[in-house]
C-alpha cells in the first residue's frame, strides 16, 4: 500500500470517528466512548434504546449482520430520519454518519 493511500485511509477513519463522536454527544453520551472498542457498541445500543445484552448478539457470526442493520435503522429513527437514510447508513456510512454528526439532525430519542 502506498504512502498516499495510507494517508487517505487515515484521514477518512479520523473523519468517521469524529462524526460518530458528534453523534454520541448529540445523544447525550460521552464522545470519547467512540474510541474504545466494544464499549462504543454498547453506547450505540444505549443511544438507540436497545438492551445491553444485544452486545452479545453482535459476537455471533451472521446474527451480528442482522443486529447491526436493526441498530442502524433505529439510529436513523432516533434522529428523525427514514428508511432511505438508514440504507445510507448501512451502505455509505462515510457519507451518512457525517450528515448525522455535523448536520442539523437533532436527536429525538429512541423510538418504540
């Protein structure tokens, strides 16, 4: 991998982390939690109003894909967005996380 590719990858990674940091702070949780593996998933589950034991489901192959999709759909709903936005979070997170984090989207809480 060339040096330029590594720099681009690093910049995009930092950008997505900063976006998630903002999403967490908008939801009233500490932004630094995004930096701690596994704990960040637990906080994301709290943001979307899912039980903490779902974290265990994230450790099961194939089940984790379904749970991740459900969590991202719930995250979109928590910010007042619809199914199309949820699809964006699933397939183009590098674009849609910054929209949530740095855009005018407001956290309205977990939706039943």
